[in-house]
């Protein structure tokens, strides 16, 4: 999965994001949820499949696992 950065109305929920972006629960890490990065600007991130990220657009970031060295 990748991190997808999107702009949504302030106070948006994961359900709001799914609807606004045309995503299904299967394409999103619902356990990660919708994380507000800059609330006053409506900037959020969520983990999605690579295919969903390409389809939706927005700013995409890799999300490599972090493991002890």
C-alpha cells in the first residue's frame, strides 16, 4: 500500500473520503484510517492500494515498513 495525500473538507471522516474519492473499503487500509495532517487546510492522508492511488491522483508517498535494525 501507499500513502495518498488529499484535500478534503476540514472534519472529513474516512467514510467521507471513500465517497469523495470513489474508493471502496477493499482499496483502503481502514485500520490506518484517515489521518489529518493539516486540519485547517483540509489536508489528509490515507493508505490505499497502488492501483487506487494512481486512479485517484493526489500526492502519493511510499510507505515502507519500519523494522528494527
